[in-house]
C-alpha cells in the first residue's frame, strides 16, 4: 500500500466525495478516485491545497449521503473499496457486513486504511466481531492498476496547458479481496473474484490472555464459501506494461509460471498467480484458523499460499507480556523457556492445548468443483528434541527428515506451526501445475488428483476412497509417508517417467495401485511396505518389476477361505509381466541388544528389525490380458512371480482364468514362484474346434431323413415313388474331454423319386435337397450355421425281402463364430467347408403275418469335410482341416400296419440300434495339434408312425434318442408328407 502526502481541508474533502460518489440507488457507475484541478496551477505529482487526487471509497455503517453504505446492487464501481471504518466500528448492535449483488467492481475490496487525511481508528481486537462479505452474481476483477487524470494549468506565458498523469500503482494493495480482519466470505450465484488475501491484523486486546490455560484462548477465524462461482488469481504488480497483439494480461490469467531454483531444488511461486493467500502474524499470541469450501461446480484457478508462524515466536526467553515473569503466557517458543532459571528449558509456552498454538488451513472442494494450481506452504517447526512438555507431541511429518547429533536420519515426526489439509469430495478435481506441499490430502467419492507434467505433490498422508483416482503424467512426482488407496479407487503410475514415493502404501477394498504401461525395468515408485488387503490390487501391467519392499497384508493367520478372518490381496499383471519381490532389506546385524535410538550395525532410519520376510499373507494373482495369438509353448509354465526369500510364508492362488492363445491359463504357486498353469480351451477355440463335429451332426440328421423316406416306402400301402418334403431337427451335446458344445438344428428336405423294376429287384431311385440352420453354443461362444446339401439315393428290394439302401451327397457348410474373451473383448470369425458323404444300409424284412414286420439291419455312413484356413479377430489361427467321420450302426426296426380300407392305413414302428462313431481327428491351432474328434459307442432308441390318408397321400413322423458316445443326441424329430404316383 502506498501512502501519499495530502493537505486537505474539510471543505475540499466534502467536495471530492461529492464529485466521486453518486447515488447508489440509481445504479450508476461510481469512480472511487477523482482529481481536483485548479485551472491555473500545475499539479506537482503530490497533493497540494489546489491540485490533488481524491479518494471516496470508504464504506460506513451509518454513512453520510455521499458515502458508501453496506450494499451494492446493480452497480459498477471503478477503484478500491475500503471497509476500514466499517471493520473498526464496534458500536453495539452494528452490522459488520458488506453485500455486493449483481454488480461489477473494477478494482478491489480492502480492509486497509487508504491514502487520505481521514483519521486512523485506535481499537482493541474484538474476537467474534467477524466481518461478513457477501458476493452474489458479481465480479471483482482486481484490474484497477492506476488512476488516470488530466491536469489543466497556465504555463509561464499564461497559456492554458494540458498534461496527463497517473497515480502510483494500486496493484500492490493486494488481490481482489484483501482483508486483515477476521472474515466470513460468501461467494455465490456465478460470481467471479480475482484472488482473496487474508492476513492476521492487529490482535491486541488488554482483556485477553496471551498464553497458558486454553480455557481462555482466542483464535483468529476465517471462513470462505464459494458456491457455483469462481475464484481466480489476482495481481500484486501492474500487468499493463507488457502485452501480446495489443492486449495486456489480466489478473485472472493464471500463468502457472513458477520459478524453479535448481541449486536448492525449490519452487518459488509467482505472486501474480495467487488465488488464495493466508498469512498469520508471528508477533500475535493467537493462532489463525482458516476454513475454505468450494462447492457445486465452483472453480479455483490459481495458487493457494499459506504462511504460518509460531505465535509470538520472536519473543523466546523474553518477558513479552510485561508481567515480570518468564512463563507459558509469553507465547509459543521454538527454543523453549527456562521458567525456573535452572539453565534447562522446561516448556515451549503458548496455550496448554497444543492445537491452540497451531494455525490451520482446511481447503475442501465438493460437488464437482475444480482447482487448477499449486499449494505453497511455509511454516515453522520443532523436532522432538526441542519439544518441552507438549501435550500431544508431534503433529506432522517432515519430508526432509529429522536427524540425530551425528547427522543421521532418525525420524520424520515434528511439531509444526501450521497444518494444511486439502479434501476433494463428490466428483471434484485438483490439477497440480508446479510444486505443491500439504499435510493431508483426502480424495473421496469419485474425485481425482492429476499431477501434471513435471509437477510434484508432497503430503504427509494421501487417502483415496470410493472410486477416486490419482494420475501422474510425464515426470510427475508424488511423495508421501502413507498412501492409502481404498474402496475401488485407483492410483495410476502407468506413465514410465512418473514417480511416487511412500514409506507405506496400503491398497484395500478393491482399490488399485497401477504401474508401468510398457516393458521397462526402471523403478516407478519407492516404498518400504506394500500392503494389499481386502482385495486391494497391485497392478504391474506388463512390467518386469522388481519390488524392493515388503509385501504384506493383514490376513496371515489362515488360508482357509471359509474362515471369517480369511482375506487376501490381489496382484494383477498381463501374461508377459513379471514381479520379483525382494523385501525392503531392513535387518539388524548387531548384537542381541536392541538399541532403538541408534545402531552402528543396522539402519538408523528404521527399527533394528522389521520382523517381516519379503512376502507374507494371502494373495490372488490376476491375469488381465487376453489374446488369441500364441502357442502353448508361449505361455505354459511361464513364471509370473518370484519371491526372493526362502522364508516367505505368502500364499498365491488364481484370481481368474485368462484366454491366451487357444487355452485358458491361471496362476499356480510352485514353492516361492508363481507360474502359468494351462487349463481348458477358450470359448472361441472351443467353438472353432467344435464346428466340424457340429457340421457332421447336421449331415447325420439328413441321413436319417433320407433313411426314413426309404424305410416308409417298404411298409404301409403300396409306394410307387413320388414327391416328399420333411422337417428335421434335433439337439446335441458334444464332449470329448477337449471340446464341449450344445447344438440345436432345424432344417427341411425335399425330394422326388420313382419306382423302377429290374435286375431281380424293385428299385426306388430319387434325389433330394436339404437346407438347415444350426445354433452352436457353450458359455460365451456362439456359432451360427448354415448348410446346403444335395443327395441322390436309391433302394433295392429283392424278392427274398433283403434290401439295400444307398446315397451319395455333397454339402456346403458356412459358420459364423463369435465369443467374448476373458477380458470382455468381443471375438468373431467365419469359416466355410465342403463335404462329400455316402450312406449304405443292408437289411432283411421279416414278415410277421400280413401286417407285422421285424427288420434287422446294418449300416455304414461317412462324411469327409475339407475346410479353409482362417483367423479370428483376436489373431487365433486355424489351419484348414480335413475332418473325416464314420458311423457304424446295427439295429432292428419293428412295426405293424393297421389297414382301415384299401386307401387308409396306420403303421407305427419302433427302432433299437447300436451305433459306433469313429472320428479320430486333430486340428492345428496356432501351431499346436488339438484333438477335436468325437467317437464312441451309443444306443439309439426311436419311435415313429406313418399314416396314409388316401392311396396317394400320407404323412409320417418319428423321434429318436441317441446317447453314450462323445456326442449325445438328446432328441431328434422328423415330420414329413409324401405324395406317391
């Protein structure tokens, strides 16, 4: 703040106020500063009795007509508004409040005394008489850097001369809101404020205690609530002196241009990037408590600066309160007080409750609010060796560590003058820019922290809960004593150049700590202890990672999964990842006497022994990737985890099965290693390998349909050949120990034939066409089948009732395959094949009277498929397979014909047969030979009937069951009609 020399009389001040202030009720523009110009005299750069700059920006509780009152509504104000007299008006029942509504303040609001001849007010601090500032639907832009004016005067020749002037800069007065009084600030309804600066002003009050019993303590309390509004950076230096394409920067233009000192490794923030600043008074006896909330989509764009000092820190071992005694009432001392003059410090003084000696800044972002900027924190501290009679002991951790008299690291616990906490809740976000330092960071309920490129974040503790995330970009770094990733939250370190350090990392309740997007060996984080509990996940992705830390969890007492105390952590990786667990190396190799202060033979910065082997507890190993590429040799037996400690008691089991190539694999523990164990076929490989068998099932149903046509021609009324059409369908279950499937088939056949006599036999000769659709499935696998077939067939019946049936066929099969892999990826592919087939049946019709018959028979049939090479969308390759299938059947049919007239008859029949399928086939998948042949013995049982409605028209139906081999036919049906010539 600048102070200029003034010489004003009362009448001049009244005139200036009259010129500067218009009625607020008219909602006009108000210029805070003005210029009184004597037309003849020249302005000399300072105020004189004739030419002077005026100020009229004070707010009063009981204002004169020309002064500002406590409410701005629909106003525009140019300049600096001062609440100095309002803040210092301690009249009983006076309202210490300023309301800014629907207005624009082209400048700032300050509680400081401005440059004029108005009187300073001497007063005592009244704890509780808090200044309230309400800003609604308004803008305070901090963009009033100078007051520009023109001076007219007569020169030496008596001629009128004009000269332009500007005052000294006003930017250094502070940001848009700069207050040194206890404040309650409410910013609402889409308001925009360019920076808030709160400092601890005069705290003197003769009636207040200065230390000792906390029952008499007073604290300096500030509250800021920003609701659906924005706080940006402000400016403390003029910005009009530089520009780009004719425009200078604005105070709200957050640059993020902090300065890095490579020598000290320290970031120094740009003062013009400050959005929130809190600074306590080191000479005060009272701590400063600041609570800030951004809510309902509010935005904080700029840095937050918190400066804390121990109360009255400069008066150590001095009688600061003038009572003639050096004691605790003389403020808090970093070096302690010797109250009994025995040469030994016995108290740090201050208030009896430690927290009353500590400043606080509690910043919360809630309900989708966002912060872009850094947290700068400056504080005093004392180490445990400098603590005298503290009630609670340490209250924070020091990243730079605490040392013993030899300069060895012994601890990190300290007592700080201030505590800085940041909390993100309900989908809020913090994007760091350069370097941030806080005590506690909590990220809750879907909120996120993004550590930007080359930026850093230091916090004593960081806790993420309920689906929150922390992401580190290139060269981003996070350092903390304890990182907790809980309840499905995630910390993402997959950028190879990011780094995180934490003494302890705890991942629990489905939370995930993820590292390494590529195949690299560089350390992406450092820790002493990685704790995975209650399904907490450590995800190394496809890294080859060496963990130089202890791997632990809280459930080491049982491996019985049914036990209520059983719990586990999860280690996740891709199939080409690898984890080596070395432990943190803490050990004690001295004598048997534990020196908890210092050990010449052990590590001074850890306990003489951590009593933890490299890995303890229960873990599930999850394989996250899936692919159709790769042979068995590429995966089977590959090592996933190696625990470099023969004393390890950790147990590892499979968390899932992963689709890799044609097979699924899971983790299996073998001693202190974990390897990939080969399991069953994947869903997509199972479908691909089942297709030839499923094609054969369709063809077998067609064979049965043609066979039924020829069998019916030999029984019932006379059949001289004709036209026929038949529906066929069935359900199959295939399982040869490798492939497994369920199949539904529906189709239709149409045929035409004729009766021919010759060569000592009666012949039926004909042709047929078949069309079918199949639905093949197992788990997520699915195949849609289409087939088209052409048949020629014949049947010869000799006079001795021996018959021979035969057929030849050509078929084309088209199959569309789809499935989901273990990682949820959709897979599809298409294959087609051509097939030639034959069927031959020999039997004897034994007549039982005029109407009954028993027909023993034997048959053989074969289908020979030739498929094409194809590749699925997940890169699984299937070589073209020649798939051969033979079926042998011996059985008996028995039936009886009931004749109702010479044109109508009913023939029910029964079938019982033994069937043997011979299909010894192997398919080549990804270079591996896999058995997909189906074979074995089965029993066929069938029932059917044929009814002749007229001499030329009849209908027939039958149903069959076949079971016992690799393929069970749960049911099949054949329903048809024929018209005979």
